[in-house]
């Protein structure tokens, strides 16, 4: 599983239950390093096979960020998620696509298991809620989202500080990439599509770290008249990650599924094996089909 509020919440809950979990995550955004037990992340596991493997906030086993082999070899597997395109890849799947955040599901799961949601676990949960809902601005944000957040605030979770750290604070690398992405911004289909890209050379030039791409796709989304914002970021030569965001009606998860990706209705991603120009042409062509 990718390091996030949900994975950290599960890790801390398992420790409270007297288990000895391992949190195996090859890489993670530095913005989460302040959360409780973030320093317990391991790039590799200590065993060839585990009794139980838990994946959170992942719609497909391919999205487990290097954790897939441990998941496949485990004696039992659990998948807790909220993506509508979840492939139900575990032995036990607890998936609620109506939930705007995986951590909103986890609150109920942990309470059912008898876990006491402490300030530490609550901090992880609210970090996940904030990131999954885009700071409570995505359309799926529900009444329960605010009720859960208010309750977490009541037990001592510093919601305002966590919001600032995960959404507003940025590294110098992120700032420099933002300038590059903004300078390259192009518009298509009468301004309904915004497109930009980041290359490996850009990352090297700005000393960008893992996670410094976060939020760059929202630069285009925030512009008046834009329905879909697209960011292509180079992973390696001939491979680009596509990040898509929409405002009102385009289901970008459907768009990304055409490239073996997926996600949420208004926020999704995929990978495209092609040159930059080819990837740009393919993804803009597919988005155009979904415009009104």
C-alpha cells in the first residue's frame, strides 16, 4: 500500500491490538512524514510470506506500488477501498464506492474491531480524509465527512495544522515544478481542456522529490471554463503518468480506464507507453469524446 493517512491509521491500529505489523512501502511523499509512525515505513519486507496482507485505498493490485508480491504471497488478504472501479482483488474486500475517503470507511472498521481511535490514529485518519476529498471540496464530500472530522477535532486532532501540512505547505521542488507546469499550460476545445507536462529533466533540474508532483494538475482545473485538466509526468523514457481532474460532468475515471487506469469520477490517473507527443494526442483525443 502507498503511504497515506489510511495506511498509517491501519498500522497504528494494529499495533494497538497487539500485532506486529510491517508497513512495506517503497516510496512515499514527504508531506506525510510528520504523521505518527511514518518513520516505521519499510522499503522491503522481512519475510517471504505473511499471515495477512492489507491493502488500503488501492483499486487494483497493480497500484500497490511495489507491495504486490507480498500481497500475492500472503496466506490471507484484505482490501479496504472506496474506488468505484475496484477489482476486488483480495480474499476479503470491503469496498464502499459511495464513501468520499478511504479513511471514512476505516473509522467504522476500526471501531468495529474495538480499536480506540486515539489522537494519533485520528491524525492519520483526518489526513486521509483531507487528501481524498481535496480539502472537502470534491463533490462526493458528505455530511458524514464533516461529522467524522468534527468528532476527530473533539478528541484533540489538530485538523487545521494537518490541513496546512498536507494541502498548503509545499517544498521548493514543488514550487519550481509548479512554475514549469504553469508556463507550459495549453488549452484545447475552446478552453475546456487544460494540458501541461513535466519531464525527468525538469525533476533533476529542480531537485524534485517523490510527491512534488502532487497538486500540479489542479493548476489547470482552477481556471475558468476548464472542465478537464491533464498533467503528464514522465516516469521513464517512453512512459508517462497521466493525472486528470474534472470540474462538473466529465467522468475522468472512465477516460483513464481506456489506458488501464482509473480512480474517482473527478480525479483519476493512468499510465501511457508512448512519446510525449503521442501520449498528449491520445489522452486529449479521449477526453474530447467525453465533453459536451
